[in-house]
C-alpha cells in the first residue's frame, strides 16, 4: 500500500506527540520499552538514639556487672565498666541498697552505658564516663558537706508519716518519728486530722543545697486538744521532758501496717456467736506482716496454745507479760528461754487457731491477769533522777529555744503542711 504523501506530516506530528507524552509519564517507558515496572525504594533514615536516666538499687549479692547486664548492657561492656570502677572503688564495699544512677542510650541495635554515678557516703561521689575513644574512666569526686539543723512543723492530713513527708521531712525522719511515737500513741485512734507536729534533726547538704542524708531525730512533738507528747534525745535515747525513757514503755502497736479490728471488752464472738469478754486487742494486718516484741524480756512460751494457735508469751518483769496469738510462724531463733529486745521480730501475722482471718491478737498481762493494753503506759520505774534528770532538763530548754528560733527566722505561714526547713550552724549531735 502506498502512503499518501499528504498524510505523512500528520503521522509525524502524532508520533512526536506520543513520544512527548511518554517522557512525561515514566510508567509508559516501562510499557513501551518492555522493561519491568518497579517502584524505586528509598532507604529510611535511622531513628535517633534515645537517652534515658535510671536510678537503681543494688539487690542482695548483686554486682555492678550483674546490674548493668540486667539493664540490657552487653556482658563485655558491663565487665569493662566494672573494671574501670575498680580503679577508684573496691567492689567488696558495695552494699545491698546502694543507689546507682545510670545514663543510657538506646537505638535499634543496642543499649549503651553513657554514664554511671553513685555516692558511697556523704563525702564523695564516684563517677564513670566515656572518653573520646569510647573507653571508660572512673574518678572519685569530693563532696563539700554543709551540716545544718533542720526544723519542720506541720499539720496531720491523712496518714501521719505521709503528712510529715509532705511537710518536707525525708522518709527516714518520718519513719523515726513514727517509731518513737509508737510507744505512746496508737496511730489509728490517737492521731487525727488537724493534729500539729514538729521535728528537729541534723542533716548533711551538698554544695548544691541538695540533702545528702538526715541524722537521728533530736526533738519531736505531736499535740492536739487532748494530748501533747514531746520527746528529746539524750545519750542515744529518747525521753519525755519529765525524764521517762520512751524505750521502757510497751509498744502500743506491735505490728506494722495494722488497724484495730476489735478492742478490749465485751463483744459478740465472731465464731462462737455469743457475747464474751475479749481480753486483748485485735490488729488486722496483711498475712505475713512482722510482729514486734512490745518490750525487752524473755520468751516464756513459743508454741501452739489452745484456740490461740501459734502463740508467744514474753515475760518483761515481775509485773508484766505480753502475749501474741494466731501467728503464721515464729521469728528466727524465737523459742522458750530466748531473750528479746523491744522492737525485735518475734513472729508473723497469720490465722492459726480460732481465727476468721489474718490478724494479731495482742494481750498485756499484769500479775497474771489480762488488762487493757491501751491503759498500760509503762513497765515500771523508768524515770531519770539526779544529775541525769538535770542534764535532760538543760537539753529540753536548749531544744525548745533552738526550734523556736529557727521557726521564727523563717516567718512561717500557718497553712497546713507548709515546708519549714531552716538551715543553721552545725551543733553537736547528741
């Protein structure tokens, strides 16, 4: 067939247009050129490493190497870090509970250790870092320590220890206050919202003003409309202002985390169903909670005893004994003839014997007869006399004046749980 000469220009123009269209549509090139059609894959940029800080505590028998491996650090790196630390700190000195601060870096490939620090005591900090060659270097850094006397006062609003902490006291101070007051107070019945408290204690601060550690409570006070308790430290003991040694009183709450579920007196027995005299106090507490000796003494009985189940009887002196019933098990080394100290663990909360659930049945015997534990405040003659009483009187005046002066300097507001932390020049810790 012969091509019309007049159609040639039109055909040329059509092919030229088709070529231009293909150039603008890359997929046409694959069809027209008979090449496989594919989508170009572009490499995704790697995610940036993530920085993280962690504060950990060494567990019993845990090494620094073991701690680092547990955080995802590879074994070789963990060993290198421990070796570098050994240049400035003997690993044998690490103790369970030591706080260690880690700075870590994570990416898709691994977790890397950037920095490790810990303070073995108030005067130094150990710091482990990496140099430009990615090698670990450890150094011992001296800490400038400023000793202060801290005074805090506040108002109970909720749990006692939590209120003290909200007022600015560290946990160790709140725990000390609860420990000393437990000799004279039942925290469930004797402490109420609105009660006032005060405490004074020595503390160490670093050069940045951060608390390093708090010392032993020097003075504390709790008061409400009915009760006022003030305690003062002398010769490692806490005393009432009149010379009574707190240690000589019976613990009113001989179990941690307890609440009174049944008081002393007549009640309908929860199992037998008839009214009977309840000759003790029941403390409801979690199964396995520690039970403490209410005072110094000798264990007279540690065995199953009638409906009491597992039972401990402690003789304190010729007048007083205390009894503990329904224990799940006995404390280490507790048996007849064992001498125990006030606050020592003598057993654990259970539900043995005639019991509807885990609790401690606690009794105080006065010359062989059960009496109301809340009415017994002392084990006998435990007051200071003579020169020692005069020495305590001097301490009472000194502490009362020092606390008042420190609070006055702060010009405190009266809002509940305001922080009242005032530094003062260092004084001798008694």
